[in-house]
């Protein structure tokens, strides 16, 4: 009986973990294919544009940040000195967007929605295509 309860708990836990992240293997292609508008309740608009190597953030059409990035499944890359320059432009699969200054945990990437958690600020954000 204990084994059955343990198996059931593992199944429920597995489904719960799978539901938390919806990142397809072509996530980078989706990110690059869109201009993403952050869903915010402010008077001005924030936009994120991804290239193969850089993530550029705009506020009202003015660049406010430009960061080299790569995707990774290894959370240790989010630590101090964890950024690996050689991965920029070459590492295309993963649930984390790694930059030198911050990391974003991708929660959902689709053609109609981008949802992520800024791990440095512990802030959930979402965006839709422009």
C-alpha cells in the first residue's frame, strides 16, 4: 500500500512539474520570430526583441538594455561567474535565458504568448507578439 501511495505521489508531482513549464524545443526560433510587447499596466510600452545572440529591451522605442544571452537547462549558469560566453549564439535549447546580469526562467513559449520569471527580481512577466 505504501508503494502505491508513493507511486501516486510521484505521478502527481511529475504532472505538476510538467505543467509549470511549457518550453518547446524550438523556443529560440519562436523568440526570434516575434517582437514581444510586455503586458504591463504602465502608461508606456516595453518591447523585447531577440536576435540569435542578443536580447534588446525598448521603452517607448528607446533602447534601455541590450544583453547577450543563451538558453540553458543548467541553473548553475545563473550564479556569479556562471555565464559562459562561448554559449552565446550556440546554445539554443533550455528553459533558462542566461545573461551576464540576470536569468529568466521560461514558463511558456508559444507563437501567441511568452511567460517568464525574472529570477533576480522574482517577478513573473508575460508578453504577446507585436
